[in-house]
C-alpha cells in the first residue's frame, strides 16, 4: 500500500477513522497519506463542529466576516493529519469545494490512491440517515478500495 486518502468532514467519526488506520497499517507500508475535506459551495452549517465546537462558534460570533468554512475545513484536515504524521513524513492536506463524494473520488483518481478511508457517519444532517450518503457514494463509485469505519 503506498498512498492512502483519508476524508474528513470535521466529525469525531472521521478522526476515529484516522486512528483506526493507524492500528490497521504498518507504517513501513505507507509512502503517502493525503487528508481531504470538501466544503459544499453553499454550506449553511459550520464545517468542523466536532473539533472545537465552542471555539468555532465563538470565532463566528466575534467576527462572522472573518470566520470561513474553508478555514474550518483546513483546521479539520490538520487535526486528522496530526494523528498520522508519526507514521510517515509524507502527510498532505487538501481542501476542495464541491460535492463531497465527487471531490473525494476525483482526488483519489488524480492521486492514484490505493485506498480511501472514510467515516460511515459524519455531520451531514440528511446524509447521515443511511450509511452516510457521502460514504455510500464513495464506496459504490470509487475505482480503488474504500474502507468505511464506524
């Protein structure tokens, strides 16, 4: 296994997925780990509410013009990346805008990822009804293996 792509939506579940990956893989088998977050273009709710909910709410209340979903997403990918940096020095982060499942699949294809790791239930209000609509779409449409954690 050379390149793993981990998707985060800022939920505790996505952090657990990264921790599960740590317990599953031998660090010697990893060349690269990429952590991706995708912000929906018309996001109406805070992105990374599980990672420091009070801090993000306070920042938004202080100056809503400065607070951004992009920054919250960057914070989320950095938090997950920190969990993995001792496994390999090649941990990369990226934030994209668009439909989450589509962007995760595209990133995996572009990076030639060998595995996608994604939490089964994140913070998507309607999307978490079944397996989690993003995880479900990625699982059924990605060209590489997908590990869905609970």
